[in-house]
C-alpha cells in the first residue's frame, strides 16, 4: 500500500519524436495538390460535357460515354488525386471521349451547321435570300438533324441566292436581231405554201426579230454552274410535296407541249426550205430541220423527246429531284423565250408576169362564187358566231333567272329558241368535236406511254371484236382503251342521229312545193355530167425528198358530189369563158390529202392546148358549170330549204346541248351566303388573273370589289356549265353590264360554291337529253347501248354477251329502269325490259348502273326468268 512517505520517482524531460509543424505544412501542400488534381479532372470532364452538339442522337451518345466515365471514376474515387500520375491517368480517360471519331464528327458538323445557319440568317436579314434557298438548306439540315445515325458528318452548305432572272434578262438585252429576206412565188393559202401553183404576184418578206431559239441559246451560254444550281434549288422548292405519280403527269404534259411545238416549227421550217435560194439560209434551215427531226424522231426511231419522257418517268420514283429540275429548267427557259421573242414582218408584192391574170380572175368569177365564198367564210367564222350567240344567250338566261321566270335551282339553257335553231348544226357539231377530242386524247395518252399507232389500232380492233375476252391491252392501258371505245360509241350514236335527221330533212325538202316540180329535169341533167362517171382530180405535190420522184394527190368526185360540195361551201369553181381561159377548182379539207385544201388550175398554153392531164378535167368541169348556169337557182333554193328543215329537226337536240346557267341561292336577305363570298374572294386572290379569266373583261380588282363587304349586298353569283367546263359569273347591280367571268374546274366549283351546282352526269346526261329524255340510247340500236362488256361493264357476267341501257320513266325526274340486250345464237340481240309494276323499283341513274354492274351470270338469268317466264332461254348464246 502506497504511502505519502514513499519516495516519488523523478523522470527525464519529454523530448518530441515528430516535427508537427513540418507535417502540417506537408499536409496542407498535399491537400492543395489533391484539390488541384480534382479540379483539373473536373475541368476536363466539363469541357467534354459542354461540347456543342446539335443532334439529339449525338448528345445521347456523348452522355452515355460520360456515364461510362463516371462509373470508371468510382473505382478510383478513394485514390490520392494529389498524385500527378493518377490525375493524368484519369484525365486520359476523359480525353479518350474527345478523341472518339463519332464525337469529333458531331462537334465539327455542329460547328459547320451553326456557321451555315448564321450565313442564312444574315442573308435573310439583309434581304439577299429567297424562300427556295431557305427551304433548300432547311431540308438538307433537317435530314441530318433528324437522322438516327451517330456521328454522321454534315457538310451541306447554305447556297447564296443567285438572281437568275437578272442574268437571263442581261443575256437577252445583248442579243442582236436577225434580218432575213425571202420571196414566195407560189400560192399561199391558210398559211401553207402550195408549190404546185404559181401565185399571181410574188410576195417578198423582210423579217427582223429575235426568235425563241436565240433566247434559249443566249440563256444557256450566259448561265454559270451556280445559275443552273439555283434553278435546281428553285425546282425542289416549287415541286415540294409533288408525288411521283404527279411528276409523271407533269413530264407527260411537258412532252406533249414540246412535241406539238416542235412539230409546228418543223412544218414551218420545211415550208421555208422549199422556197429558199440563199445558200446561207438553206444551211441554217437544214440545221434547224435536223434539230427538230432529232427531237421528234425519224424513220421509226425514237427522238430525244421520247427518250426524255421515258427517262423522266423512270426517274420519277428513283431520283425525283432530277425530274423536277428537268421540268422546271425547260419551263423556265421556255417562259423567257415566249415572253421576250419578237418579230417585225414586212410583206410587199413585187412585179409578176401573172399580175394581169390576177385582175382577170377577179372580173371573171362566176356570179354564184360570191355566195359560196360567203358560206365558206361563215364556216370559218363559226366559232366567233358561237361566242357571240353564247354571250347574247347568256344575257337572256340571266334575265330569266333575275325576273323569277324560272323556279329556284333550275338550270336555264343559254340562248333563245331562234338562235339555237339557227345554229343547231353548229351546236351538234360542237358536241361531236368534244367527243372526238376525248377519243383523240385517250389515244394520245396511250401513245405517250409508249404504244405505237399500229399497236393502238390493233388493240382497239381486238376489243371491238372480242369485247371483254380481248387480252391484247397492257394492264395499265385497259381503262383508257375501254373509255375510248365508250366515246366511240357515243360518237357513232350522234352520227346515226345526224344521218337520220339528214334523211328526214331531205325527204321533207323533196316534198316541198317549191322543189317538187323541178326534180325530174334536174336529176336527169345531174346524172349526165361526165356521162355519169366520176371526175378524177390530180394535183402535183412536189418531189419526194428521199426519192426525188414527183408526188401527186389523186381523188375522185361524181358530178353530184361536186355540186353538193359547192353548195355547202366545201368547194368552189371558176371557169373563164374566153377561148384561152383558165379553170380553177378548189376543195377544202380533202381526206385524200390529209385534210388539207387542194387547188387545181387548168391553164392553156400559147398554142391553145391544155397542159397534161387538164383536158379531161376541163371538159367535166365545164359541164358542171353549164349545169349550175341552168339549175343554180334550184340548187340554191333546195339547199336553203334543206338547211332550214335540217336545223328545225336538230333544234330540240341542240337545245339540250347548249350550256346552262344556275343562280347561287341567296339567303333570307336575298344576299349571296358569306361562305360563298369569302371562298370566291380567296380563290381569286390565290390565282393569277390570266389563269382564271374567262374573257378579256375580267379584272381581279373588279371581281374582288364586287365581293367586298361594301358591295356584296348587290352582288349575284351564277354558275355556267358546258359539259365538264365551268365558268362563274359575278354580277353587281351597281354596274350590271360589267359581268366578271372566271374559269373554274368542277372540283373547284364544288369546293368553293357547292357540289349541288354541278351536273355530275355531264356527257351521259347530254346523251339522255339527246334521246328526248327517254334514256341512254339515242337511236334505240342495241349496238349503241351505253353499257357494254367491251367498256368494262357487267364484270360479273362471263357466259352471256350482254349490253344495257337505262330507260327514264315517263314524266319522272331522273328515275330509270333497265333494259338488257342479250346475244342470241342467230347473232341478233334479244331485248329484255325490266320495268315491272312496282314504281318503287325505279332508281337514280348512278344507282341503276351500280345495280346492273353487280349482276352475275346466275343472278342475271334469275332476273330474266322471273320477268320473262315464257321465254325460250335456249335461244340465247351461252
């Protein structure tokens, strides 16, 4: 036990073993190095993370790399970052991200994109850009930005706008006009040079101007690669959203337009070549002829235009941008060529030894030549008369509507009964021309797709003969072939109706008291002309350029045919009764000459003898002249009465073919609905005036003013329809004579005004009206039925040969029942009218066609047996 008496031990003083202060200093230094290491690593990571990347997919890729780096750093998170080697090791891991090729591509592409976008914004701000160039860069950059490919390189640039119009205009200004002079010693008729006939006086032409070819060449020479690239950019912008099918259609339209233009130019150039004598001019014309022949093709070989069309159609789906550029470039150059080409032409007559002969002809013309000339001029000016009558008829129709003389929503025919009767033959001719245009349009479509004329005719003959069993048409052409045959059927129906009308008119004329007593003598003299034989006419048509042999046009006419042609203005005859006089006969629209006019002169030489071939024609034509001297009054009187009878017979038909006008319904305030006013205003504002104007009186500002809030209370709107052609008439009571007429398509009328203002039956409805309202068959001939298997109708009936019509119920408004024609074993057609007793079975036109086309062999036979239980069906061909 310790005691305070114990002795306390003594220890030596404590001596420190470690230098504390030095250690503190070392620790602080170490901490500073640690912080610096961490900061350096963080800075490197921040630099990588802060890279400017425009694409989301690149940003995601970078983030994935950073996430991976973060996971790797967790391993060394407890490491000594004051250690220089550790810091460099971690920094190297961060640098590896920056060295990644995808990251480097993304960074450089983003910088390039920012730079090009800045250039575009600067151009926009300074007013030196265009919508085309903005669209071009945005589309290219959008493709890159929206791509899911990591590290995709972007090097497309913003293309500065090039004012190509300025370059083109400067090139045109620098052009020097060409001066040409040439003489035409031959007869010129309807713009055609007839080298077989020497003109009475020679025409000398001096032509100064700049033609389209010069302008096209100047633009091509002036344009740099940058200018052509600007057109490519403009093409992509202008045709944005255009589908491959639409591109094919545009390519076909371009082909048709260029081909028609080149064919016209080739014909005119060949005409000039036949009369050219200057070697320099001949060489130039030969060069141009060669160019047009290369473009159009020759000797059965495809031309440049055909190859371009095929290429454009192929590329429309594989490389549409090239097709857009091709179409836009051609349209651009052609637009300038059409707008700035000009020509001053001076023509004078120079001395000719035939001048005296010309004066003689004027004095010696037969007394009835004037009347024939007037008839011919009437035929030439028929279109102008139609327009005048149409405008006058339009006024009458509008007045009927405005005065309330017709019920609301009634289509009023354009014209009055007298004008329609007087122009009945012209109106029916207009309808047949409309049908013919559709036939020719269908054939042109087949030709554009690569079929030759021979192939087209062979396919059509196959379908005419074998109907639905025909197999010769390519799949893509079947619908077009069926539509051509359908239109041919309509044309044949109208022509049969015209033939019947002519026969009725002739019968009525022959029974007319003013004609009947003179027929016997007139007929005897008529059949005696040239001993009742046909007169053969021969005209020299120049030399064949390939063989060098002379070419001739030959055709025959009986005396009666020639008299008929003279009466109708299709021919004229001049006979000089002097001993050495000439005889000249002219025919218009000669089929044997390809529809061209033929003028034949029989001259006697200084010995008083006819030139070769003239004697026979001279004798016969003198008999024709003598006949007309004796019976001229009868022929003129006969023709006048016949024309009157024929037009009276056609008048009810013509009345159904004239355009119709219907007024747009007004509301309670007798005002056009605001929707229609606003829609028409928008339509006019959105379209170029030239593209929608229906006449020269149309003005965008006037039409818009009539539709304005200030004046629309006094404005009325009418829709005029002529088949599938539409015009909208805007009339304001404050200025009632200043009617604004604008063209619209049927779809536009439906969209902007209303579908109920369109007669959707169009051609079919005309056929129904031509039949007197009884149905779809004008002549009641089974071969002219509106529905036939050849046209693609009755697809479910395979064993029987069937045709069909829709018969309109008497007194009904658009209600029909079917009539079928079934082929019998004897080759005839057996009619089956399915009228029934139930009035509820009557249906609308379209519904009736649909029901008829839904029939099968079984259901069709069942229908026939139900309605005709006593008929011997074994007589049918099936």
